[in-house]
C-alpha cells in the first residue's frame, strides 16, 4: 500500500479532530504530518514540508484558504477543499467545476475525494480564480464559469454564452463569437445553476441567455429569434414564463 502524506487545515478544533480521526481510522495509507487552525499556522507547516495532500477549509479565523494558496503559488500538494454547508460556497464550487467535501461529510464523500487526489486530479489556476471570485462576492452575479469538456476544462464568461442545448447526457454551449463547446454535464444541471442569472429554460432541450433574445414569435407553436438570427423553440408550458421574463428586460 503506497503511503501519502497530508496536512489538515481547519479553524474549528472539533472539525479538525473529526477529520484527523476519520483519516487515521479509515485511510491508513495517509500519514498526517501536520495540522493547522489558520493561514499563519498552515504557512509555517508548508514552508517546512509540502504534503502529498492538503485538506483545506475555505473560511479560516485569520483569513481564507485562498490566502494559503497565494503564499504558495507553486504548491505541489493536491488540494481537497472542505467546506461547511453554505449555499454561496456550494454555488461557487459548482461554477468553478471544482470538487469539494461538504461538512458534515459521509465516509463515501471523503473516500472519493482522497481517491481523486491520489489520481492527481487538480484544479488549475483559472478555476481557482473563479472559485475565489465567487466566494469573495457571494451576492454578486458570477462573471465566469468552468466547463468540463471530454478532454479539458474551459473557463468562459457568462455574458459570452448565447444559449445551451441538450445533447443526451451532454450539453452544447453556443457563444457569441459563433464557437461552441460540448460539455460533459446535463442541461438540467446548468439550468439549475444559471436560472438566477438571466438564463431561461424555454424548452426541455434549450436554455437561453435572455440578453441575446431579439423577439418572441407566438405563432407556429412559439419560438425565439435571437440576435444572431438563430431560432429556439418555446414549449407550450414555458410560454407564460418566457413572456413574463422578456417583459422585465
């Protein structure tokens, strides 16, 4: 069994002890080489030795987990973010397409996070910036979103997305410059994420950025004409919702 080292960072003593016990009892392949309750303590530990895995809480008493990452921009450790059940934090992780462990976590949640870390699945700097921006301004509309394609992760501006179209268990994103990206998530997941940010589910297979709608044609069953001259069908049960949304623009 290959051994991995770990440092745990959490400002709540009870949470830190619980994580330590869970790792000791259920993940013997991980050796805990340090624990910290804040940014300063974590920095002191990381200057001495960088672990294979860094368990990092977001909100710390003397700063945030991002402060730790900024102190060590070339950190080689794989990061497992651990966060409390805060709706804004969860939204931020989803927009950044970064995995996290939600407290209180299950044994399965922790095991999956550890396995991904061992497989070297690591967010890049652009994703971390999306996460940081979303968490630092929880009441503002997110500016960017990370999208998983089959072979990479792409960070895009929300305002550049014209529409999304369902493609079985995938979603096709269409952008204002005419480009498109096939993303490995369902349309429903993006509909749930974007519904409060000017995106409207107008059909079972279509999600539209309202800013790109030019007109709603009520004949022929109902459809939208977009500013790029594309048309998008509107389902019967969505007609009233679409009309109401367009009236508020």
